[in-house]
């Protein structure tokens, strides 16, 4: 795990604006929220806008730990990220076949991968991905360990995935070979064959009984990103050996499926960039100075902030909603699928005396969504990004006396198929259809209900890249919806 910390100055400039509505008039939603939290629905809710904020600290966390691949795996390059494949084979050799393989006139071996057809044929993917033609330069490396029986392979198979993944971080292969493959992929030909070099054949000949074979594939110069099936049944990759003697009319094969696979990512971005990548667990942690926010709250309520009475836990107001709006420039990023990309926000809150991360629960403004789409997306119309940070703000106000800062996390999420669907999740849409048929010369109409599944998000990541540098350098606006619990407050201030 790599961490990059950048200290930023902040502007002590803010403005206060009042409004009498939540989400531009969602009275039922407000009343329900207050009731759910044990508050009288008669509480007065006002808004406070604090403008000109700039982070005091930004941390970029890049998680380069290998991850297990089960259903699918990516291979190649995208957005300054190199994606490699690690494959583990554990098997007990077929002695008869291996004797033939060692003595054969001609031998060969390859690993085949099957393209992830649901992705490449998905009608919701708006870009044309096939055909692909490329002279693909691949770096193949491997290690081979040998044992005497099935007990050897069982002991290795019993190791947890986490132990195996950690071993990949310190990869020390027996051999590394560079080779080039002529790749031609169409909708009807979606298998990729990596023929294995002579040095590998010499190595595999030495495995007479139980074998532990690990292989790693890298393509640092490719311009494509390939999506393959991983260890899913029927479409799993295959390691296959071939042998033939002079006069044979058939090739003799022996095939093995992988025990497990892993994705290994290499980040080639500059170390000083505030960059997040899609499909990865990159995180941007942003911390804001307390003074401008606390001073604005003090001016708004006429009270002292932070609250220092008793245990210092401030419950004088309830944060119904908090939003933070950033200026964005999509030209500083790149996506490949041509779809808007969700930005996910999260909070760091105190729990049992420790700080823990919690993803923000998103509240949909249905009227705004239907009119102009979601505001928490990049690669979309407009020049701003608005994230909901309600939990983070509640924790900050409640614990400000203990020196807590307003701290949020940002990640790139899923591509969005329906930017103006207020459901914000997969749902079923019902349509009433009229079917006609002729019965004894008469036309009979029948009403039927057709149910269609509506997907709001694409089921696959876009391995995109987004630079947040200018966003963090531009003034940021924090808007709060606050339920006032005080009595006798002067609303004419």
C-alpha cells in the first residue's frame, strides 16, 4: 500500500445563505426523516452554505495488493495502469502421458483464455470493442515446484487465498521469456492462445509426479485491455500439453484447469498526481480545516462552536443532509466505455473510541434527477461534482470539541447506464401490452403485463482514470440542511 500526502492551504472565506426547503420541497421526505430519527416533525429546517473551502490535507491511497479473480480477470493496459494475470496450477501428473511427452518427437504447450463474452456482447456497452487485431508482446514468467504425491498438492491447495496473494507480492520466477503473439479476435473467435516457449517445455518435463506450477502474464506495451473469464466453470483458462511422434495420426493432449487466479496491478501514474482509477481500490481521503465551518455555524446559530460542555458531544442540531460541491474538469480524465462514472463518497466516524470508515447512504433528489441527472458523476454534462457527506458532517459537528476534522473518502464507482432514473438501483419496470388474436373469425384483445429489468448501473467496471488535482485546488462549497432543536431562536437574523 502506497500513501501520498499533500498539504494544502485553505481560504478562510465563507458566505451564509438561508433557504426554507429541503431538496426544493420534499416535505414528506423531511417529515419521515425526522420521525425515523426520533425528532418532532415540527422542527425548523434551514440551510447553511459555506463557500470558499479548500482542503488542508489530501491523501492518495493506492492499493497494489493482488486480488483473487474468480469470474473474470483483466489483462493489458488502461489509463496508466498495467494489469497482469497470475495463474496457479496444482495437479498430479499422469505418469504414462508424461513419459510419452518427454520422449515424443514433437511437443508443445499453451495456455488458452476465453474472452468475457457477456461483456463484449452486452448491448448496454456503447462502444465497439471487437474485432481486435494486435501483435501482442507478452512477458511470461513461471515457477515450478515438485512433490511426490497428492498430499503435496493438497497441502498447497489448503493455503488461504490471502497467503497466496501475499506470495505474489515478492514474485521470484524461475524464468522470464518475452514473446509476441498475433492476436485476431472477432465475435465468433474469442479464444486467446499463448503458446509456451521452449524453456518452459524443458522445465515441465522435469515434473514427474505432483506439480505446483505458477505462471504470470504481463503485456506492458499493449494498447488494449482484455477481459477474460477466470476460474468460472466451462470458460476457465486451460493449460494444455501436446505430444506427437512421427507416424502418429493424432496429437496426444493433457489438460489442466487453474486452481486459482489473481489480478496484479502496476500503477504507472506519477507519484505526485491526485489520480483515482476505476476498477481499482484507489482512494482519495480529503480533510478540511475546522475553523471556517465552526465559525459559520457559530454565526448561523449565535452559539459557541465547538461545544465544550460536559463530554463535548454536540446534539444541539441534527444534520438532515450535507452536500459538498467541487468544480470539475473532465478533460483531465479518460474513460473508455463512454458512460458517466459514479463517484462514491464515504465518512470516517467514531465508533467505540476508534475511527472507522462507512460509506455514505445516498438520498435521491428525484425531481433534480429526472430534470438534469445525478450530480455525483464525472464524464457528464456540467462542470461540478456534488457528493453527499451527511454522516461525515454529523460526526464532525458532534465530535468537534475532541479535535475531530471533517474527513471524507472518494472513489470511482460503476458506470451509469440511466443517468435520469431516480431508482438508483436495478428494478423491474412493468408495461401493459395489448395482444390480439383471431378466434372464430373475431379479433380478441387481451391485456398482459410485461416485466422488464431496468439496470441503472453497468455490471462491469470502466478502468478509467480521473485527476482530481484541479478539483482540490478550486474553492469548494459545503451546503448543510440543519434541523434546529433550540427554542427561542431568532429566525430574522
